[in-house]
């Protein structure tokens, strides 16, 4: 009998509680006639909470300089915003990606599990973006990459719907590879070139575009070799390259392998006088550390810092003040722009309820990012095309001097630029033909 | 086959040669399994492919003799480093019957620690003034660190588990490997460090048409000397004899008055010293050190040890050099003639295919002896 009573009371209590909560909820809903709907979900940020932005970048390991540099760009962008968007403080959380597919996948999976993240900045390397971007987009998190440059990521024939959430402020390597080939052909006047890649979609595509352009210009590609990013002994593969007697080697790889190649090239018979060129992935003081004096006289293709917008000077001053050194890789400004692009989009789509809660629709945010048009920024005017390419790409060639190696600082002034010959405003073929529409 | 002729119990001694032959054939047929046939088929196919690729490359004539000479020297230099690391794997396996997967971290710890000594010498100018003394000191620091790590590893991670089932120390070894990797990452950072250039080791010596880079010659000679010294130590000294006795039979050797613990520690010390020395040679050759640098050479050295016959010291040396040569010469020789693009991307695949090939025809490795039931 006693048991029955207890049971009855318990049931009544439960029912009572349910009724109570239901009435409370309905009361709450009834008060503001405010509703934000989005087919991909809405993020609700209550007053006192913060706008959560994630950065997935390589901040550890041999390529740490690439991600650390972009992380600093984002941090300065947040500072310039006063740490706030629409009156809400910005919270930045960083995940390391390791500059490989596994790291990108792991980082993206971790970020995708956090429903408070509104948008992401990253990844650093293209091979991280390939598995990572679809994972983030499955959780409807749009991501803007400051440095993943592989053409595949924004190629409409290769990019499925799962890459819809991926945009970038970095240049497309279609531009960089072509500029590198033109530099070799026009400026250095070499006729025979060889390339090395490391199997990543960044390096492989970049050297393919280089080779294609170089052949179109009339040059000969003696061989297109590949190594693994973890390889250390490059002498055998370089000996193989030497049999083709190239005058120029283009190896757009990453720092560890790039350092080994640069050091070992001069040790291989027949390659003592060959000209060397890397790309933006190894344009870093860390690469100078890895390659040592053997990097003197080497060329790099990289974004043209001298073509950056007005604000870049003040950016550099802030950077120097905050971190006590010059930028350590080429993509800090792109990261700054990626962050700004996201903040502008949030400002556009964020809706404040009368009670101060901020509502951000995920699809609306993505659409706002794609709608970015003529956004004045550090790297130029950003305009996003339907495939996610937003950059205003200007690539220049840099040459490394003895001083650069001694003080481990990147060269300030470009050695050569493809558009220097043309009158201002007139686009050179380099910019016109391979660039996105 | 010797059992057939050696009068295995229950078989009458054969009188005629034909009978012996018939008996051997019968035995052989009995022992054959379908798996063997498939394996031999695969092995034969690989061999055929290698032969075909090599002839195609050689007839093509893209490489001259000095190219081949260079390939072989590069391979020897890389292979002698593998061989030195493989010593540690094989000796520990010989005494403890376990794979010390943390040996790659023993290898990494030495040169990474010695880097800081080298960098200090470099910035003070001592390295350029007294290159020999600096180099010796770098070697000493590296070998001491690696030895210390190896001994600690044995004392903390392996000794308490010596009587545990065989899988337990194996898993512990993997755990210890991760622990050490990330300890060193915590200590020295996740980035890499670049070894200073040692000027006396730069440049090359030429012999007529052939030339050899100085540091490669140094690496090869130093590794050969070290391996010879270790081999003689194990074969000729009393301690070496005791180590061999322990690896034969622990109980009996302890009855003979051998301190087993001490002998096992000694094998770890020797393995650690070899790894520390290999580490400096590696740093001289490649100039980059970081906390993950031991992983790939460790895997390769383990492969070399298995290739040569694990537990066998000359086998490990031979396996290491064989692996280094295959990695350096193989892609050009085997694959170039087959028209495969970028063959050096397949360097590791070739190395492991060689392992498979050797194990198909000699399951115990090149110099591996058949293990007694008790040992295996």
C-alpha cells in the first residue's frame, strides 16, 4: 500500500513539473515575437557569451611557421576590431593541423563537434583542407583559408557540394605556377627545368602547372620527380634528375623536405650550377634555418608584399610591436583578411533580438561570405567567385641574399614581378589568362 | 633437409642415393602447402619484374658508371646508419625476445640533445677552431644521452615486466616510445633544429672519375669501425660471451654464475651507444633534428634487423646496408626502365617489397638461424 502511494506521488510530481516547464517555455516564446530561421541552423549567442571563431592551422612541427604566421594575422585582426563584433567579444580557439591530411581531418572533426563555433579560419595546407573542409561543412561551419592554395579546392569540376563551405583569401596556384614558369623562362632564360613534389595536392598541382606553362612557353621539362615529405636522403633522386641536365629545379614542397633538397643539390654531380626555386610553402625563416647557407641565391614565388594595400604598413608595425619580429611566412595578411571577411559577414547577417541575444544563420553566413565584393583589405580587393576564390592574387619572385640567411629574415623587396613591365592598370598575360574569371 | 639424411628417428638409413633423393622429394612434397606455392609465385613474379626493369634501365643507358657509383655510395652511407640502429633492435631481441619499439627514441634523444652542444660550440667559434675535439664531444654527449635513455627504459619499462606474457613488454615499448617522443617535444619544442655545418667534413675527394663526399666517407668508415668493434666485443670478450650465453638460455647461464640483469643492461648500453653514434652520423648527413626524427629510421632499422635475421648481429649489419642500397639504387634500377614516373616516391614500397621477398624465400632472414623451440 505504502509503495503505491509513493508511486502515485512521484508520478504527480513529474506531471506537475512538466506542466510547469511547458508553461514557462511558452511564456518565454510568447514574449519576443522575434524569430530567426535558417535552413542550416541558427547559432544563438546570449548576452555575455562570445562569438566563437576557430582557427585550424599548423602551429607545431616543422611547418609551424606557416600556421603561426596566419594565427598572428587573425589575432591582429581581432585586435583591430577591438576584440568585438556587434558588441560581442570574439573568442578564438586554435587547433593544430600538422600540415597533413590526418591532422586536418582530426582538427576538423574536433571543431565540427563544437556547436558554438560560428566560422573557421584555415586550413594552412591544401592537404588538410581536402579531408577537413567537408567535415566542417557537414556541421555547417564555413571556413576561409588564408594559405591553402591548391587549384583543386576551388575547381568546379573537382569540388563537390561538400566543399561549399570552403573559401579562401589565398591565391590560386594556377597563378603562382604560371608566374614561376614565366620567371624561369623570361628572366632567367633557362630552357631546361626539372620539378620535385612531395605527393601533397599543393606541391603536385603547383609543379604540374609550372611544367605545363613552361612547356607552353617552349621549354623542356627534363623530369618531374616525387619524394615523401618525411624523406631525408634526396641525393639519389637528385642524381636521377642530374641525368636530364636541367638548368633549373622547381620544388614547391614544405620545409623539412625543402631543406634537405636545398642542402643536398650542390653535393650532386652535375647540379652544382643549377638555379633553385621554391614556392610560398618554404618562404620562411625556418626554411632558411633548415637549408642554411645553401639557400643563398635561391628564388621563391610568393605573394607580393609590395603590392599590398595601404594598411599593410601599420599592420607590420603592430606585428613588430606584438611579436617582436617580422612576419615569419607569407600569409599573415591573407589571414587578417580572412578574419575581416568573416567579421564583415557576421555583421551583415547577425540579428539582435530585443533581449540582446544574437542570432546568426549558418546558411546566411555562408551566403554572405560568398557575396563578398570589393572588400578593401590588406591583400587587395577581395571579391569571391562562386567557387570560393576570393583573392586578388599578385605573385612576385623573391631572391634570398646572404643577409637573409644570417639574420633569418625574409627579403623585403621582390626580385621580379610579372606585372612590373606593364603600365599600371593594364593586366599582363600572366594575370589574365590563367586567373579565375 | 638435413633431418632426412641425418637419420631421423623411425626412418631406416637409406642405402642408395636414389632412395635418398626419393625420400627428400617425398618429405618436401609433404611439407609443401598451397600457401607456399602462392608465395613462391609472388616471389617469382617480383624477381621477374626486377630483372625486367633492371635490364630495361641498363639497356636504356641513361646512367653512366659514375652515377651508379654515386647511388651505391649514397646507399652505403644511409645503410650504415640503418645498420647501427638495427644493432640495438637485434641485440635486445636476442636477449629478451622482445622488439624494443622505443629504440627509435633512443636514437632520437642523442643527436637532439647533442645539437645544443653543437650549437653552443658553433656560436662560440669553437667548432671552427677545434673541429675534431668538438666532434668527439658531440659524439660523447649523444652516445651518453642515448645510453642513459636506453638504460632507464630497461630499468623502468621492461625489467618489471620481464616475466609477464610476451605481448605486455611489446605494448609497453610502444607506450614508452610515445612517452619519450612527447617528452622530448616538451623539452625541446615541436619544431626542428638545424645542425651547424662542420667545415672539415664538407667537400669531396675524387679518385679519377669517381668522387665521394667527405662526410659520406666518414659516415661509412665510422659506422664500419663501430660495427666491427661491437662485433668483436660480443664475440671475443668475456662479457660478450656472457651476453651470448644469456641469449641462448637464461636459466642455465644464471646457474653458471652470470648476472643476467647486468648482461641485459649491457645489451641496452651497447644498443644505446650504437644508436647515439648513428644519430650524430645522421645529423652530419642530414643536418636536421626534431622530436619525430627517430620514427622512420627506427622502422627502417627494425626492417633491416628482420631482413638480416633478427637476433643475429652480422645479420642486422647486412640487412641495414642491403636496405640502404635498395632504397638508393632500387627506384632507378628497377623502376626507371619500366617507365614509371617519379620512382623515388616508391622508395619505401621497394624497401618493404624486398623484405617480403627475402622472407618468402628465407623466412628467418638472410643470416637468421632456425630458432630452437625453446627460444622461439
